[in-house]
C-alpha cells in the first residue's frame, strides 16, 4: 500500500518508456531489465549477471554521485562504481550489483515490520561508519535552503498545506541546533535500503546527495517514507531500530526542508 506521498512515487518503468541511447551503448546488445523510474525522469536498468546502469536526463548530473560512491565505498556497503559517462541527453553510472533487494520489493511490502527494522538499523550503521571529519561533501541546511527560492505549495505534502510560502520560508530560516552531525545518505527513503534474505540491511543505493548534516535530515525523511511505502504505524519502529527517541521539532523542520527543496 502506498499512501500520503507528497509527490508521485517512483516505481518500475512503464513499457512505453524508451531506453536512453547511453544505456544501450553500455549494454552493447546484452539484455536489459528495467528496475526503477524516479520522479525526475531517471531510470535504472539491470544487465543480468553483470551490472546496473543508472541514467539521468541532462538536467540531473550523476557525476557528483559517482564521486560520493567512490568516497563512501571503503567505509560501508554501497555499489562499487565500474564506470560513468555523459552525452547530450544525460549521464549514467555503471555499478556492480550488491546482494539484497529494495526494502519496498514485494517480499518486504508483505513483511513491513522486518523491512522497516532493516531500514533503521542500516541507517544507523551508515551514520556510524562514514567519518564526518574526512567527508568532503556537505548537505547542510544553508546550502539546501538556497534551493528553496521559488517553492510551489501545490507540490507540498498535506501536513504543510496550512503554511503560506512566507511562513514556510521563515521556518527554514530558523533551523534547530544539530542533534548530531553525521554523514547523511541524502535520500534515506525506504527504497534506497537493500535488505538481505535474512531480513537484515545489506547496503544502500542512490547516494547523490550524501554529505555532512544533522542525522535528523535523514531520519525525518526515512520515517516519512515508511508511511508512503508501508502504511501507517512504522515510524516509531524505525526509530527504535535506529536507537533514538522521536524528535518532533527536528522531524517537522527537516520534512519541510525536504518538501521545499
């Protein structure tokens, strides 16, 4: 069940979505299995038994994600970067497969308690493993706030619908003190945690915004995504698996920041 999503959710590509030329060049005649289609037009394909190819349209540069994958790989379980490139239509990453399936795969939709626990445990492991003092990337409030220059309330989640643009921006101009600085995933929604056959987290994907920030920048969105992907009632279990008590103030702030940027 998928409910209360603030925007159209990602999912398996439709049959009528053309395969980008860059992906076809990487495949070199090998079969392609469509895996994912995100809300920005990005696509992911598997070349079975070999690799995954992530493609994004020209407006979204995957170069920064390549840099982040290369930096994070020595510390935690993320896809090993095999190649990346770009043409006039877009850019792509080629990565080695990781074990496990997405926390929103059919199996884990049928076992949401195990999936959510894996997401919480995995996020804590990521935060513990990545060294803040050695991270060259930032996901700080000031940088993200600068992206909220022309927010559209029509795209906001219902829980922010009572705010005017002026009120919402005023909230963003007064961020809470960081609880704990970590290297955040940057898109800690449930689909980006891989879960092994044993029900434990197996790795993370889609690290294009990885950077140093308050851990609640990740936690606020990770808990939110449990509602979109697994239904209500799973936010507190995720926090329990992570090992932290709820923080309504920081959760509200970072969800609003996510919504507006």
